[in-house]
């Protein structure tokens, strides 16, 4: 799912894809640096989401999708089901934020 952000053809999509591969890949491989890469990934996601949501041309779609994704992300942190947690993250967080980014790119072509 993370690599689908490259389809946006936008610098935000590239940043999210690279950070997502580093974060999720390091976690999957149980690398010692995984917690630091997760924090890095979350920080960049917040920055990129904030940037996109500050543009009025993407509202209210970007804001609504982002808000739902953030709530799903926080609730999913309490979920202990291995594959279920991954499915919720992919569908309710990554997919919604991808749709928000694609809308932002289309609605705000000069951003």
C-alpha cells in the first residue's frame, strides 16, 4: 500500500512512500532502529498532512479524510490482533490518506 503514494506524482507522495518503506520494512525485519524510523515516519506524515490540509483548495475533503484516518490510527493502536491491525491500518489509515493526497494534488495543482 505504501508504494501507491508514488502514483500521486507529487513530492509529498515520494516522501511518504520512502519513509513508509523504511518504517514498515524495519518493523517487519525487527531491526533495532525500527522505533526511531517509526517516529520519523509519523512526524513526516503529520508535517505532510498539515501542509496539505492548510490549503483551502483541498477542503473539506482532505480535512475529513485526514480526521477519520487519524481517529482510526489512534484507535488501532489499542488493537492487538496481528493481521487485523495491519488490515485496519492499510484500509482505514493508509488508503484514506492516499485518497486525501490524490484529492489535494488534483484540487491544488500549484501546491
